[in-house]
């Protein structure tokens, strides 16, 4: 009898996993990042070509000019309208797309747009510099917090590809 009960419980557990009962739930922060990545995918000319290329960086700042802002940095590749695959890092301030790390502030019209883009570029440059020096950018005291979010977890949740 014990053997039959164990077998029934094992099969029930397997069915729960197959049907999604064991799927990892996203935290509130991960869900916010997933929503931003979904927005980015929908901005693509060829959304099926979208691939996450690196873990997603999230930096939470309290700037004297802009106030509290969540910056999200998503490195991805996608095909352009000519079919060429390009790699870029998109930047979001809170849930709003503000541009690419390579964008020029001269292309923007308002001082707020220029300031937001420049601060976003500064923050990711500080993150990358700290990493290049062997440091831990999550310990930067200029920010309220900084973290990476697993591209694999977000990609699996959204059912998009990732390279990693």
C-alpha cells in the first residue's frame, strides 16, 4: 500500500511540474523588469528575432534633480529592417524608454530628456567601470540600490530567447 501511495504522489508531483505548478514565481522587482522587457520586445520591427544578451541591470537612484528613479538596462540583439542582427543596450527610466547607451543628448529636445539620458549613461558607465576594476557595483553608495536580474529567468517567463 505504501508503495502505491508513493507512486501516486510522485506522479502527482510530476504532473504539477509539467502543468506549471512548479514554475518559479517572479518577485515584484523581477515582474517589473519582465514588463519592461516585454515593452522593449514590442518595440522591435522583428520581435521574433529578439534575444536577451546579458543579465539585466537595475539601478535605483535618488537624484537631486530627477528624484527617485529606477534605471533598467537591457542588452539585447534583434534584426533591423534590413535583416541584420544588431546588439544594443536599451535604457529605461522607471517604465519609460529613454534611449540607447550610445545615444547622443544633442538629439533630444528638452533639458529633462537630456538630463535623464545623461544620468542613465553615467550610471551604467559607473557600473561597468566598477566591474572592470574587479569591484562589486551593487555596493555603490551613490545609489539606493543596484542589482542584476537573471536574463534566463526573465526570458523563460516571457518565452523569449537569450544568449548565455
